[in-house]
C-alpha cells in the first residue's frame, strides 16, 4: 500500500494563528487527496478534499494545496479556534478506493 | 437510522472467547472497510470489500475473519485474540463510482482483550 507520512505529529498554536500540516505520499498514481478530522472520542470525518487536476481548494478557514511533482499536499487552517483542536489525518488514494491514512497530527489550539 | 452504525460500542473479551463486531451502513454505498485504531498505528486499514467481494487483506492475522453478506452489512469475527489486539475498530463505507469519494465512518467498537 501507499506509504504516507504526516508532519508534524503534534502542533500547538495560539487561537487566531494559522496551522499547516503536511502529508507526503509515495505512489505517484494517487489522484484523490482528502483530509479527515477526528475530535476526541468521535469518528473521523472528511473536512476537505482535492483531486489531482486541481492545485488548491478553499472552504472558509481551511484550504488544501497539492504538489503532485513533489508528492505532498498540505492542510492550512487560518484564524484557528479552540474547536479546531483534534487529530487530522490525510488519506491519499489511488485509483481504487483503498484509503491508507497518515499517522495523524494532533492539533491543539490554545485559547 | 442513517449513516454507519457499529455494534457493540464496547466489548471486553478473554483470549479464548469468540465474538463478532457488526457494521451496517444506510447510505447505499457499495464498498465497506475495517480499520484498527490504536495509539501505535492510528487508522490501520485491515480489510476492504467492494460489491461484497474482498479486495484487500492488509496482512491481517487469521484470528480476524471478515464477512460481508451484502453491501450494507459487514462483520468482523474475532477468536483467540491477544492483548495487543485491544484497540478501537472502525468500520467505514464509501461509494465507488469510477472515482474516489468520501469515506463515512461508524463510531467504532472499543475492544479490550483480557
């Protein structure tokens, strides 16, 4: 399967600051790049995704950027709020629907 | 009830027991998955079923046995587990229609092997 790495593994930011999480993957055939958020005690849920024909996508305070040449994509959260505190997972996916998740990034937003 | 539901939510079993985890999706999806989530290896893919056919077995020990009787139901049969198998087991589903789409997760079964 896909080798997926996320950096950093933990991240603490002050409320209102920005947070960036990077995901690197191994298979250049990957064509779907989602980010999931898992709050404590809850299930993972999709927050944003991008396909390989697009370089950037925004949805209010979150955005995802894709660099297919370098095989990485990043999650950007601006104006962070305490409710953004969670574990974030990337899951770059090949043409099949086998979702291999990254190791996760624990984000803490300090009020 | 909508979405993906898993039962039981919590399970404690001895190493010699046999138990089953159940997952049901009400989203009309045609692919279902089992994941293991532990502190050491978060969200580890175990099994994938597309249209009731198993398409992925990610080197999972034989003490875990999946069953997919139809595209809405997925089971994970457990027997002679080890303490290191204690983890959160998550079921997910998605729609396969020529391109990848979102995976919807259940709330998971918290398994403790004693």
